[in-house]
C-alpha cells in the first residue's frame, strides 16, 4: 500500500517535470510565432534599402539602423576578440596561478554586470569626455559585454585540446608561446570561432547599453565618432511610440533581429557538432 | 649553445606569459574601473543626499527631489516574483533533461531552452507590449470575485504593471537557472543514484537524493537567475508602467532601478539628476556583484570534487 503511494508520487513528479518543459516552450513558441507572423506582413525590400519615414508617412525602412548595428557590433568585436582570446589563453595556460583565478573570477563577474550599468560606465569614460554620443562608445559597451563570453569559451576549449599535442611541440624544441600559437590554438580554432559567433549573437540583440552611448540617428551615418542608429534602439523607439506604422516597422525589425540571432546560434551549433564528431573520430 | 637556447627559451616564455597575462589583467582593470567610475560620477548625489537618497519616496527631478526607495522596491519585488514563478519550472526542466529524458530528446530540449535565452530582451519587450499586456489586461478586468479582496489583485486594470513585468522576467530567467541547475545535477556522481535505487528507491526518491546532493549548486543557480532578473532592463522598462510607487498591488504600474536609468538618463538636464541616476546604477552594480559572487562560489564548490585532482596538480606543475 505504501509502495503504491510512493510509486504514484514518483509518477506525479515525473509528470510535473514534463509539464514544466511544456510550460516553458509555450512562451517560446508564442513569441516566435508572433514575431514571424507580424514581421513577415511588414517586411519588404524597402525595409532594407530605405531610410526611416517621418511620422505620418507610411513605408520607409531601417537601412541606416541595419548598417549601424553591423558597425557597432563589428567595433565591439574588434575590441573584444583580442582581449578575450589572449586572456583566455592566459587563463588556460597558467590555469593554476592566482592571477588566472582572478581573471576567471573577473570574467564571471563582468558577465553578471547588468548591461545598463555597462552603458552608464561607458557614458562616463567615452561619451562625457568627448561631449557627444558616438558609434565608438556603443562599440565599446558591446565589446565589454563580449569579452567575458569569448574569454571563457577560449579557455575551456584550449583545455580540451589533448595535452599530447602540446607536449609533442615542446619535445620538438618549440617554446611555450610557439607551441600554443602554432599547435594548441589552431586545434581549438573552430571552437573559438564558434564561441565568438555565439557572443556576437548575444550582443547583436543588446539595447540597454546603446541607449546613451551610440544613441540614435535619423540620418545615414557611418562615421564612428557620431551617434548612430541601431536596429535594437530603433525597435525600442518604434515600439513605445503611438503610431501604427511604426509598430509594423518594429515587428519587421524584430524579425530581422531574431533571424540574425537564430542563424548565428544555429551555425555555432552545427560547428560544435562537427567538432565533437572530429574529436570522437581521432 | 644549448645554454643559450635555454636562456632565449626562458625569455620567450616570459614574453608569452606577460603578453597574454596583460590582457587578463586588462579584464580585471575593467571590472574595477566600472566600480570606480560609477562612484566618481555619483559623488554629487552621494554628498548631497547621503542615505536619505535610499530612504525617501519622492522622485521629482524638476523640484530637485531624489528619493530612490520606490526603485529598490520595484526591482526587488519584480525579481522575487519572477523567481517564485520561474524556479519550479526551471528546476522541472533541469530534472527532466538531466534525469528523465530519453537520450534522443536531450539535445533538442537543451537547444530549445537555449533559444529561450537567445531571444533578445527587446523582442520580449515588443511581444510583451502587443501580446502579453492585452492578455494581462483581460485577466485584470475579469478578476474573479474571490480574488478581489486580496490586496495583490487590486487597482485599475491597465495591463502594464508589475504582473506583466514579472511574467516576462520569469520567462527570461528560466533558461539561465535551468541550464546551470542541469550542469550541477550532471556533476552528481552516478553512484549516488544507484545507491538510492539499490535501497529500493523509486525514481523520484533517487532524484531527490541527487537534488539533495546538489543543493548548494542549485541554490547558486537560483541566485544567478535572481541576479539576471535584477539587472534586466528593456523588457521590464517596456512593461512595468514606469511609475515610482511602493505598493503590493500586482496591477499597479511600478518602476525598477534599471528602467529609470534607461528612461531618464538622456533626459537628465542637470548634473545632480545625472549623478542620482548613476548612483542608482552604482547600487545596482554592487547588488548584482554580491549576488553573483555568492552564487558563483556556491556553484564552484559543487563542481570542484568532480575535477580529478591529478590533472590539476599536473597543470600547476607545468605552469611552475
């Protein structure tokens, strides 16, 4: 009798776990469905080629915001990739040292800092001194967010490289730096690139750190020292405005954004799967 | 000849160590610089208001009155609500994926929960404004009679407000908590479960053993989700209604620390106003820092025994 109760409880909890999974998938499906449905009906070629239309005029697009997003994200990557990769190499190569632990700890800390706070910080160091908002400042903010992501994946992947590879290089008389840069890093490169791709996917959707660093710009601009429009800030501006036309634009922007993010994650996933296959094969 | 080779090798080693180490140090410098910069930029407001800033409720930039208590309230209230909603679901997912799911389903499920984290905050906000808020408003209009007596369910049915914000926050926090809880559960030695089964435990009783074994890590995972919720900006800004007031009502529009910075930073017309906003950022930074440090420590303490000791000492020896 007691056993029956215990078994029943076990089944009930298993059922609850399944329910939890389904419950989490509902909002995901719901969000993706709306983004695709609303986005497709508002998306057209003009969205990619036209400038934003003034209030009251229909049509228009987000050409400047798309270019702006690419630029700001690119600037962020330029800033973050060297720091992230080199820092990751240090943390992996000197894993036991106190400094490596401190670096790892800082990366995890930075990863947990709210993006809006990073925006405030960058405003203080890259906007106030120059007295105006700029694409540079936006890139810096995104870059700071990318560093810990790239660093931790680089570190983890370097530690996965079989130590026999490194030892082989060292046995042939290579110095440590040479062994790392010509043998260990190339072996982990696909993984590192995957990590960078994932970091880009996460950063491309960021809005908060751009609000008062890159700001926004109604006009075409590719000047890194000037304010620049980005897809995310533009979606925000449109979403909270009271105009029907702007809402449609916001949904179209969301569809483009989600597509970019999903494409990056999917690519990264394929790359990881391939790498795991290679590792298992060797 | 051989001696010279060894010497230049040592110089190379030093260059490599310093060269890569410098980038690592740069990362540490950035984290410290964030703290210092925020402290520096908020001097004016810290000097002028002191503790008073966090103990008063009036936020009237035009009159020069800055009381930040409602923002602390809104941030904590929304995050706690989100945690209450998300934790059972996140743990359910973690348990299902690590303990119950058939092998072929594990990867797709992990991918789907990761997707939940990949959707940008701004998209959640957009969806929230146009889909979730109308649904919430409908619920608020049709509040069942027996609920109306509870102070949580009072107030005008606006749709935007604490309830919408907490719901969206819960959805956004689930993937973080569940993925870490899943990792932590995986670190539980299989022998723990087998021992439970050997003693005649049912599946749930064996899982409960694993959960108990992993408890510190799971608390860490939940806290990490809490940290995320505290700092979440865009979606909350778009849904919470942005009205600084302290109330238990779920229907009432309220305000969070992150949201007030996002909304008012570019509008801050004088230095004191700007300093007040930066001070809110400073405290947000400090709170999330403390929570992250605690939760990371808990999670790390969980993972440590899983790492083989010999590999570690080998790395240390090599580094020396």
